[in-house]
C-alpha cells in the first residue's frame, strides 16, 4: 500500500485510489501528486491479481471494446469484500470515520469505486474517471455525491458509458457531476485534474 500527503497537522480525509487494469499503485501516486490538497492522505493499493504482460488487475475484463456486461458486473461484485477490508483497515489506522473516506478510481478502478460508495451505508463520495457503473440491488445513492470524468475520444471505455453512468446514479438519488473532456482519450488531463481538486476542496 502506497501513500502520499502534504505536510499537515492533521489528516482529515483519506482518498483511496484504485488503479485501472494493468496498472499499479505506483501509477496512482503520480496522479496523487497532481490532485493532492491539504489535510488529505492519498492511499493506493495494488489490485490482488497480477496481469499477464505486467501490472495488476482487480478481475478479468475480457474484450473491453466489446464488453460482456454480466461478466464485468460479476467482477465488480467479486472484489467487494477485498475493498471493504481495505477501507476498514484505513479507518482504524488513521482514526477517522467512514464518512472521511473518499474513493477514486480510474477505468476498472472507477467501476469499483462507484459501486463501493453506492452500496456502502456510510461512504459518501466517489470520483470515477473513464469508467463504467453497474446497478445492483444493494446500491442507494441518497446523500451521496459522485464526480464522473470522461474523455469524448476514449477508445477503451466509450464516452456514452459516462452518460449511462450519470443517469443510473441519478436514478439512485445520488448527486452527480459529469466533467466532459472534449477530445480526450483514455486518460486524465488538466481539466480533469482541476475538477478533482475543486471536488476535494469542497469536501475537506
């Protein structure tokens, strides 16, 4: 587990950062350096499975350009207990509450981050970048807020999935902000970084 924070008298929030398929916690630390603000510690775990060809994966995704949605939904469900255990341990380690934990995810990590916050009774905030969202019966968005960031030229997870995610989250009664990055591919740009920093400053 890697962590990054600015010098501060007290850590008030935890940003749990979940990387994408084939990536790693180390890559998330590069993002953390761009979005960090006072009183937040950024924490990133490696996913539990190694991916053939390098990096880590939370679950198998198959051909993401032609996604098997049932398989992806089941993959998200399969890691729930693993993510919950990480959050439980962070709350104890930093002596904070579940309401102080913010989830951030990129691509595959975004699927997990959004699902986790919408189904967890005490979590409130999620940031999903270039990901998808799958509805399940355990989810409830009341009192929760999600920031979605997606590029219109994303060749891995098409932009229309961001529009579908926003609708599904709104249907769950969550408050949703969609930051559309014109011309951006499967990545985070300056516009996305700025949106994330603004979102975090409102929470802390």
